C-alpha cells in the first residue's frame, strides 16, 4: 500500500509528533508498505522512506507566520486564500498515487490554517486518497490557543467533522474531547497510543534481537531469568515445575535459561534431554526457552546483560554455588531475586532477596513469585508497559488493522 504521512516537520527535527511519525514510518515500511513523508522541514529517513518537501507546509515559513498573525486577529484575508490555493497545488503533486494520507495534527491545530484549509478543499472535492486525521493535540480544547481562534471559516475547520475521514487520537482523554468537539460517537474514534522502541531504548545487541524474534519473549509476563549453564547442580527442573504453577495465576509467564550445556560432564546431555522432556510433559514448550537450542556456546556478556534488562525477575534455584554472581548482576539490573537458600546466595542476598529451600514444593515457590507480581506496583507497571506499549505491539494490534480497513 502507498502511504503518505503529512506534518509540518519530520525527523531529525526534534518533537513528540516527529518522533511518533518516525516510528510509524519505520514500522509501515518494514511491513511492506511504500511510505513517503510530506513536510516542510526534516530529511528522508532512508532510501525507502523519502521526504517530499513543501516549504509552505511549515508552521514557521515567513508567509505562514504573517498570515497567522492576521488570522489570530480574526482576519481571513486574500493572503490566506492565496497561500491556501498554492498549497492545494503543492499537496496534489505530493500525494500523487498515494492510497492513504495520514495527517498528523495539521487538522487539529492552527499552526498553519492555510494548510488545513487546502486539505479540506481537496477532500471536499474528492481529490485526496483515503484520509486519516491523527490528532495529538486539539486547539479548540486547549486554553492557551483559544485567544487565537474565532468562530467561522477557517477556524471552525479544526472542530468540525469533514465526513468520510478516519479519526485517530492518542488517548482516551483526546477521544472524549474530540467526541464532544465534533459531535462524534466515541466508538467511531480510534484510540492508538504512543509507544516505546524497546530495542533502541535498551540498546539491545543484534544477537539479542535475533533471539527475541525467535522466542517472542517480549509478549510474556512475567519473564523469569535463569542465567546458568545447563547442569544438574543448577536444579533447573525446579524452575520448570515452579513456572507451571506460576502460570495458574500468570498464564503468559515465561522462563529463559541463557547458558549452554556444562562442558565437562557427558551426563549434562542426558540432563538436558530430561529437561526438554519435562518441558513437554508440563505443556511449557512455548514458555520455557533454552537459548542453548538457539545458539551454540556461551552468549557474550553484552547479550546476557540485555536479558537482565528485559527480565522481570531473577530465578536461581541452584543446589550449589561457589559465589553466585547472577544475584549481583540482578542487583545491578534492579531485578527482584528469588533464590535457593544456600550459604553463598544467603550471604549475598541477605534480607534483600526471597529464599526457598532447593527441595521446596514447586507450588509454594510459584505462590511466592506470584505474590510479588500481584503486589509490586513497579513490577505490574513494567509488565503492562512492555506488553501494551511497545511500538511493535501497537503496530500489530492497532495500526496494521487500521491501514487494512476499507476507505
């Protein structure tokens, strides 16, 4: 699908809307769409996402500023009409062959009302592609803009439904405001929130990103991290049984075991086979991830550090540890820790970790972990944000279906 995205400016110009546009364009392009940006300022994102520059679409162009000064006084003069008409010509050329036009804020704010009016006239004349109006801010419901607004044309274009358009807002608050302003049914307005690019936010390694794509781990909650080699003394079977119990309260819980098989004992192969069989018997094949199945040898420290940042808790049921460095790494990562009550781990964790005997009933261990995630507000917020506010999730669940709708 050919998609045009319109705003006053685009990255690398810094701004909240500009940032959102960059994420949208990247995700749409990655999904196979042909995307172009249309703005006065900014740059092409890459060869696949070009910028069509329209200088008069700026909010800061000298002519636009002069016209805005008149409009702020309630005067829609010939200068406004001339600017609007020139923009109509520029816009038609920029939208050529586009199937969808997404206009961010330019039909919500009075930063360039000539641009708003040009779009309206083209839309009324059925000379635009399918039009999606993406509202981040609304001038008519924001007190600081009210002194610049006046009843009548063109100011009322910002508070009237143009017909045959799709309205998108970024929050329930904006939906309620837009519904009241334009007399629209709330259910007819799409609410699509902004998000976070976890890969960039955490600066994840390429190797980490590959493993996350294979495991779909980021859709899990909570994620328990077991950063050990696969060897019997690590008591990994308890982790599997405990996860099975945890999934009663948290059906999407997952466990990731980062290490390879222990290198010095052939019995480790039999132990791993036992764990894989146990995973199958417990119905955990999509929830227990042995990275040894996906990657040969030890993962680099940078990749292990990524998994500490991604995880919700450290789970360390070892029967033996000489020191217990994962507990310290968890501390550096601000992760809660659930550990076997053995001397090295008890010494390190003291009263700042939760402990259980290595032979504890898995149901009790699961109850301990579930209690934490039910009561910890930071943990609940972190899990909800990761599942609901990643850009990839927002695109998959909200934006892609919107683009697929019939115009």
